């Protein structure tokens, strides 16, 4: 199809013709591409929608101001209220309001205590970062 659009072998195209062909192909590709739903992150899809599950879980914990236990790979633990999060870090405030931002690469796991945890979409309230 590309050769048909070019009208001649690609090696015979000059710079202007190649640029026009590229523009035509990009337009065709953008018209074929399905519309992405708004609000969805533009990241690769992982098995079992891990990114979306984590987003829903952390948002719920943050909005409900539930305590969150964080265990780091070095064995250190911290507990507090989730203040904010990104794809790469969690910010937790302890009882005194002192905020600590922890990189997710340092986190072994985090979870809401079992006594207050409620299932999200039928899954356990525990997340491995």
C-alpha cells in the first residue's frame, strides 16, 4: 500500500515527496487509531490492570483518611495517613503531621490494617508496590 501511495519505488523519492508521503501515512494512522478514554493513564497495560487497581486503592485509602502500614525492603516500617501519591512515590503523614515521602522502589509492600480494610472490586486490600 505504501508503494501505491508513493507511486514509485521509495528509493526514488526526493526529500519533498518523502515528507508528503510521511504526512499522509501519519494522517492515515491517526484516523485508524481508536479514541482513548479520557482520564486513563497513558502507560503500558500491565497484567490484571495493576496500575488502575493501585490508583483506585490508594485514592480510596487517601479519601477515607485510613491508616496505611508501609514496610520497606530494609525491614523498616511506618504507619500514617496517606497524604498523596504518584506512580513513583507515596507521601505518608504520621500522627504528629510529619510528612515522609517514600519512593515506591524502596517499598516491599503497603496495606491498610485488616480491621478497617474493605474489599475493592472484590479484591483484598493489600498491594505490592
